[in-house]
């Protein structure tokens, strides 16, 4: 005996699943880039770096790991000159 007719009737009563997107997720249909979050300080439109704030409002910059270099790191702990 097949349970297929029973299963179809059971699933027909369930509502269709909904997917909610927030502004930080990519839309897979339009391939839009995610919106950069802005600094939590009122009136500041800079992008956040650390802890919800931009560099101007207190986010700490990471320094390059190359000996003697004082530039800010870009990726993998190195600045654009050394990385």
C-alpha cells in the first residue's frame, strides 16, 4: 500500500515556506552586492570596521606584521606593499 496520496494531501495543507532576507544577505536572483553597514554614530555614513563603529569613531586599526612597517593591514595581516 502506497502512502503517496496521504503524503500529498498532508503537504497540501501546509503553507508555503517563506524566506526573509535582511540587508546584509545577497539576493540570489539579482546578484546584488550586500549593503555595507554604516557606523552606529548618529550622522556618520562611514562603513563599520570593528565593533559597529568606523575608524574615526574608535575602531582599532590592525598594523602590518612586516618588521618595521607602520601601515594598516589590508589582508592576511599585511599591508598592500608587503602582502
